[in-house]
C-alpha cells in the first residue's frame, strides 16, 4: 500500500518515464541480435573486398582473424556484445576509423536535416489541415485532398531529383546540391554540430546563409514527401473535434474563433503526436536516399557506403544508433501523449 502511495505521489511525467525506461533494454538487445544476424547474411565477403580477388587463402584467413569473423555466429555475437558494452562498436573496414568516431562526426548532419524537416513538416501539415477544416470547400480544402492522395505515392529520391532540376538547374535559385556548406567557406567551430546554429554562435553570417541555403533542397524533399500523411491524419482528427458538441457549445457561447480553433487543436493532439513520432523515425530511414542524392555526409550516406562495401561494423553501428534514436523518440512520444491526454493513468 505504501509503495503504491509513494508511486502516486511522484510527478506524472516522472512516473511515465520510469514506467517506459525498462522496456528499452530488451528492445535494444533484440535489435542488436537481429541486426547482427541479418548483416552476416549480406552477400559478399569483406575480406575479399579489402584484399581483392588475388588474395591468398593465408592472407584471407589472417584478416578474418583480425576482424573477428572466425568462429560460429554465436561466438562472434558474444564478442560483439562484450565490445558494445564497453562502448566499442568496432573499426570501419571502409574508413579505417573507429565506428564510434564516424558516427559522432556524421550524426549532427543527419539530426540537423531531420530537425528542420520535421519542423517544416509539422507547421505545413497542421496549418493546411486546420485551414481546410475551418474553411471547407476552399482552395486549401481541395488542394489538401489532391496533395494527400499524391504525397504517399511520390518517392523521395524522385522529388529530390525534380527539385534539383527545376530549382537549381533551371531557375538557379537553389545552391548546388553538394554538401552542407560552400566548399570555399570554412566550417564553423563545432558546438552543437548544426552548421546553422554554430555559424550564428561564431557570428559568421556568410556561413549561416550558405548552410541554410544548402538545407533548402533536402528539407523540401523530405517535407513534400512526408507532410501528406500528417496532414491527412490531422485533418481527419481535427474535423471530428471541430464538429463535436463541445465546440458547438463554445461557438454558441460567443467565444472567439481563434480560441475555439486552439481548443479543438489541443483535443486533437494525441493522435497527431503519435504520427509525428512515427514520421521522425521514418525521416531517419528516408535520409538514407536523400543524403546520397545531396552528398550530405550524414548517417544515411554512411549506411549506404557500409552496405556497398560489406562493412559489418559500420552497418551494425548505424543500426544500433538508429534504433536507440527511434526508441528515445517513441519514449518521448509516449510521455507527450500521456501528458496531452490526462485521462490516461500511469
């Protein structure tokens, strides 16, 4: 009785966090094991890729011993787990750097791309959905229907190539789709890893404008592809709330429309928060192709290079970091969901 009374006296956000944290450990272990097995099933022998077709059996055997590829899969997995628990994800076969170092160097580029894409996606999708419901049979209503049907069928790499062709090649209003900043400029001193923020901290407006411009095409690509799903979800949920009895009562009571819209949107938050969390995880996967198209140099491009070169440690490190990131995002989504809906008891 005392234990449950102490639990109930804890702040609700803390109870949510404590109830969700134990689930992350078995999920991460399962992800590591499945990833380890699947990566080993990829075609190609990394030793042959590194040594070439003229390699002798002795040199191949020696390299496999150095890379820890000898022994059974179970033995390799236990050795890998022991290293992971010590913070060692191995050495990349392609870059010859520790995988942890490669991931730390490339993670800010991907996070910057995902962050700005998600902000623009939420602002665009929610705004269009609310206007379409509040002003039915208008241009936003009909436009959202057409866009909602087309967005899910548009591949991100195709959108990226179209934007490069029209905005860079023809119109010339977008910078060259190569990298995060103009190669003629010095990269700002790393503080957050986000070039836009670091350049402002350093007071370098030229680097800020360049890094912001380089974000335009990849961010637009991810936003155009992913905003449709969030817009449809928001429109459906907000429309049900907008036609509910308590909204009609507020309208009859003479409340200003902006207050009514705010109340309706607040009651629509739980499913919207869930969809946003799903999109954040999806954006991490979509960044694989988008980063390759725009030579972004983030985790996505690193993952593609790892697959091409059968770089087991690098690919496993990427999946491990991506899984941890997604699990943290889903934990935050659970917390926000339950904070938005006080009826849920923890």
